[in-house]
C-alpha cells in the first residue's frame, strides 16, 4: 500500500495551484488565432515564425495584383498540435485570404465577422445540449490585424473592419514588414495609428496591469502596451550576421534585419503576449467577455433553444432590407417625378413650337395671298 503524502503546515488550500497545474498539463491547451490583412503582408510567414514550425506553406501571390470584381473573402482553417517540454497545445489558425484584395471591397469583412459570430453560436448551441463532453470549440482567442506599412495612417477599410472586430474578439494590430520603414518613420506611423484608434473608438486588446502584480510583471505589461501596434518582421530563413551569428531574419545590402532583435522589431513582444505571458488571459477574456456579450445579446432576442435566424430572416437584416427598399422606392418616385416634369416641359415646348409653326404658316399664306393680289393688280393695269 502506497504511503500517504506527507502532511504540511496548513489545511492544503495553498496546494490548489499545483493541482490546477496537473490538470492543465494532462489536458493540454487549445488556442485559436485569426490573421486578417491584405495578401502579401507576411501573415503565413509570421505564424510559421511564431510557432517555429511550418503550419502553412508559403502562398503564391503572383496574381494578387490582378484585381477581380465582387469576389468574397475566404476563411481557411489550419490545425496543428505543438509540444514543448511534454506540454501539448492544440493550435488552430484561421486565415482569411482575399480580404482587401479586390476592386470592390465593400462588405469584404462580412465572412470574417460571420465566422467569429458563428463560432460563438456553435459553442452556445453545444452548451444547451444534454451531452456536452465532446464540445468543438473554434472561438477565436486572438485576432492579428496586419496593417500595410504605408507610413501614413489607417485606411478607411482598416478602420471599418477593426471597429467590427474589436467588439467581438481580442484585436491585436500589427504593422507588417516593419523593415521597410526607418525607425523615425515607424515611430511616427505607430503614433498616427494610436491616434486614429483613439479617435475612432476602436477596441483593441490591452494587457491589464493588476495592482497585486509584482514590479517585473507590471513593467512587462507596460512595455507591451507602449509597443502597440507591434512592428513585425517575419522570416523563417537562417541568415548570418556580420559578427557570425546565425539568426532568423532578412538579409539586405546594408545588413541583416533580425526577427528576434528588439532594436529591429517587436516580434519577441508579440510572441510573449500571445504565448508566454498572456495566452490564458486571451482565452479567459474570450470566454468571459466576448462570448458572454454574444450570449447575452442573443438571449435578449431569442427564446431558449430557438435557432438563430438565418441572415435573410434576421430582424436586423430585415430592417436594413426594408430601409433599402424604402430608399429605392423614394429614389424611383423622385426619378418618376423628374421624368414627368421633363415630359411636361417637352409637351409645352412642342405646343409652343406648333403654335409658332402655325403662325408662320398663316403669315406665309397671307404673304402668298398678298403676292397674288399684287400680281393680279399688275396684270389688270397693263391691259
């Protein structure tokens, strides 16, 4: 018979974190990250660099400049299982190819927003079932929004989708290909983005600084806050620096832009936020804030167990459709009134021209009669 565990001082409540650690170590973790941004900004490369594995092969963007009309944004799901020091994490990456790549980008965010809402809906439906052991959870815990390094500010499309994403998911903005900007231009670009985010009331994920945190944790959270939006250099290639070190980075004529050099970009800060220090906070924020907000909003408009109305049956969509129909009807009526007015004007102009023509004919006939009289008088005088 095994000997009992040695007793220690106290009743054992302080051992609860160790018990929790054993449960988490046994079950592993599940983390879902979404990447949103235009093609060619290095989304796939960054994900492969973050998790030190090729989760997705590089894409061919040879035709990304051949703009197409009215093509929808797609949603791709990539799953992998990572292991480090015997701890396993099930990773799901949601990619969104096609976003912002076409001539007509109106509503290009709809498939992305719908996917996030659908995952909340699917999880809520599973919670309402009698058997809940094998729930499938694809709720997005973090969304990396890639900003093109223009050096100016956010585009209207960026602002529109960031507003919609910020209320649904932990939104983390990143500046792609930061090695294309100088340090001064990058700092100015970051400040402009912060100003725009504040002016447009865009909600982004911000690590909390707890009062009971130690000085090191508080300082780390403050550094992460000051670094947002994170400037990123993504590369899975090994290059050799001038001092002989082999690092992940990009090689240029002037030197090497190192991925993990904090003087070059914020890659290590982003990785720390996503994995090392705030992964559990991202998961809990998704569960306790975004999912609860969705569930509460649905419970206000739906009965328990009632299916979510399809998009064309959605009351909000019906209101929008009715508003569009009303506006269309008003525009048609306005055009019809304008057409009738123009038609009336044409009729009046036709009548005026007809009267002028009749007067001209009458005048001509009078002149012809006068001419005939003159000719007859002339002939009679000669006789």
